[in-house]
C-alpha cells in the first residue's frame, strides 16, 4: 500500500476556470477500463512543458516538443494509458498524429493545437483506432470538476490516483491551482515525471512560463526517484488559463510572482512526493537532505547516489541499519576532493557518522528505532560550502520485483 498517502477526496480538488476534463474507455490494454482523458483549455491559455531526456523518447513527446517550439496555440491534451507509443518509429508518430487529428475534428481545432500523451508498455504499436473511437465519449464528458476521475484514468501500475489543489488570493482575486500526475515505477525523472499536469487560472506571461516550469520541475518532479530508470514518456505540463481575472504576472519582479510561484511549488512537490509514496512495492518514504556542498548539483549527486543504491533501498525495506552502505554511496558519488573526515551523516535525529567513521554516540538500537518508521530522513552534511538539495525516494521490496516481472501480463 502507498506510504502515508491519503485517499483522494474529489471534493478537495478545485475546478480551474478554463479547464475541462473528459474521460472515456478505449480498452487500450484492458477492456472496459477508463483509459483515455481529454483536457480542453480555454482560448487564450498559455502552455509550457518539460520532457524526458531519454534519447528513445516516445512519439507523443516528439510531437509535443515540435508543436510547443513552433509556438502553436495549444487548446487541448489527449492522454491514453496502457500503451506508451515509444520505440515505435515513424509509424508511432503517425498514429499519434491520427489521434490528434481526430480530436481536433471533434473540437473544431487544428491538429497542431492538440498535444498527445501516452503511458504504458514500450515497443508496442499504439491501437489508435480504439482511442479515436473513444474520443466522442470523452468530449461529451468534458466537465471542470472531473479531476479525480481523470487522475484515476491515467494510472498504470499506480495503486492510488494522485491529484492536489489549493487556492490563493492575488490582487483581490481568487486564483486556483490544481494538478494531477501518474507514476509508480520507471521513475527517475530527468526534467519531468511520467505524466504530470499543473494548471492555474492565473495570468502568466508566456516568456515567463517555461523558466518558471523548469524551476518548479527541478525542485519537485526532478527531485524524486523510485528505481533510477528515466522513462521514454516523461512529460510535465504547466497551463495558465488567465481566467481568474487577476493582473498578468509578467516578470519575477511582479509583486504577486513569489506568492504564485510558491503555491505552484507546494502543489508540484505534493504531487511528486505522492509518486514516491506510491512507488512500486514501496513500504518506506525516504527524504535525503544533503547540505554544505559547493554547488546544488554536487549535493544532488550525493543524494542520488544514496537514493539509487539497491543495497541501501533493500536495507531500508528490511529495517536493517546497515548504514555503512550510505557511506559507500557517498564515497562513489563522484564529488571531487570530498574530505570524508569532515562530513556528518544523520539518520533521523541520530548522528551516525562523524570524523570519517562511526559516531561515538551511535548505537545499533538507535538506528533500529529510526528504521522501523514508515517515513525516514537521511541528512548528509558535507561541510564544504553553502548549497543544499533534497531528493525523495522509497525502498525496494519483494513486491517491486513481482510487479515488474508481471508488468506485461
């Protein structure tokens, strides 16, 4: 079961002015399952996206990059689960275009105004005719309040749907932020996560949108890992519809920018952490803080070395304080000129290592006490600078192997 991930309450997800969602069943992988989502964006909406750096990126990722780079007026998304349309060559690209063209006809738009997204099995042809046949039902179902249903429809190996929402006041106007994501395995985002959609009815100038999204991604979806595998389909989208009536935010110096940025980050981090909490087979949610680095990238390198280690992840599953494995990971993290005699390692509130070895105050009983908890923090103090970074991860359990061994069945 997900680690301390509350059940999704549809009533807690605020509709965003200018966003409608419709859900339908195409039977892409499983007959009768809701597996297609259409998201319609109001005229005047502004869109940005960050995508996987996997060179074998999926056909939908290629189209999204192309349409956004060309500056097309994006008015709708179409998402399918059950098939990634990755590793499918030019044929897969054409199938993604076919789906976009069919939805464009339904919504009276140009095909270049439709962004497609897929998630599921790689190296399998997209059954585009099934998806196209389901589009009329999805369009007929378009409603502003369908966030919970949409979050469920985009799941693959996820156990729980993931969505979050909050409202703030900007210039006397209520501004809503609502987002959803999916992801459970093949999670080591490199600019994004499996699929994530963050929307607001604030008005944000288009030139500000992309750097803002990158900043949000680096501190949320780009700071999580389940298994160290970067997906072929990672996509993180930000949409600002401008329907709340608040003044346009056109620069980082705008008096409302920081308030909006921080609220967007809070929702992004809640969603990103939900992916880790629902990591395949996860039983522990682990926060890794690295402090005192010469750069943020250096701190992230140490954090990811710890987070990706199967030896560390399996020890946490067993609640075994075999903490020398953490020192080992720090040592191979490729940080130049690291003085191990100066760093400290903490497990929760327990000092584990200091002065190049085991802390004199540390006992096995202290380590076991912390390791029994469902949420655990690791803090590494490098003592070589002022930068810091945080990465969230989970343990490896027997179920992780079972889920991935049986994924295609």
